C-alpha cells in the first residue's frame, strides 16, 4: 500500500527528451508521484511550479499551467512556451521545501523551428 508522497522521490518525465522547444509549443511533463519506497501514489498532489529566465534570473509567470491526473499516480503538467530565451523549470513542494528528484530542468525556447525526432508515449509507457 502506497504511503505519503515524498517530493524528493517523485520523477518528471517528458514525452519528448530534448531541451529545445519552439516558440508557442506546449511543454508536457508527466510527474510520477512516489512515496519513500518509490510506490506510485494516486491523487492530484499540489506541486508548485516555477520558471526562471536564466539571463535575468526573473520568474516568468505561467498563465496557462494545466495539471491533471492521467493515470494512477501520474500527473500531467502542461503549459505554453510563449517567450523565447533560456529557462530553468523547477517542480517542487514549497510546503516541505523539496524539489522533485530530477529538477531543475534547463531548456531553451527558439523562435525558429527545432528539428528532432518525436516519439509519443502514453502515460503508462513513461
């Protein structure tokens, strides 16, 4: 039986593994909600999300942040990349002052096209 979520054990996984995004593209992150023994914990845990522009160190507001439980213990975070630049994404638990295990995520948003191979996975495959 799963226990209480341990943010430091939770893992973010992307349906596309790269660090370059095209302007106006949607970023989707699957967060696997895990307890201290790495069991999936169901429910919609209220993680905090922060995006910081690397050059200015200013926090970028995320007006269109959407999150939902897409499978038992797997939460989908998504938002649009509306500004070009170099960014740092952090998903964390502010109440317990812990980031999830593979944070921060450093990425770049380009104005032009980004070339890469796209592989789509269902939440259960991630």
